[in-house]
C-alpha cells in the first residue's frame, strides 16, 4: 500500500507568490520559506485531500511543473523536514 501524505495539521498555507516562486509562512514553526511552483502546487493539492506520491506526481505533470515524476518523493521529504506535510497514519 502506498504512503499517503497530507498537510501538517494547522497549516493554512499563508503565502505571497510571483512567477515561479512563493514565500510561505509556516503556521506551526513561525518560519518563512521560499519555495518553487512545484512545491506550492503539491501543497495546494494536499490542501484539497491527502494523496500518495503517484497522485501528486500526476498533478505536477498535468500542471506542467515537472517532467520527472521521480522528483516528488524528494520534494515530499523536504516539505516534511520543514513541517509542512506529514504521512497519513
């Protein structure tokens, strides 16, 4: 069974964005992060509902934000280290 991901509880995705970059405020840590369009699209997809890496990769491919679905697991790991996403138990 594939691992599903979701936004960390309490994340509201407060952000300012332009072109391919976004400044995102982390409601849990109080930190501010500069993220790319691919990371933002992934977070917005998870805001809608939990998803596994394959579904998230399809969303990024459809949006034209990546050509390599293999990048999604590394992106999820980075967002998890920033406490923006978590594995669904």
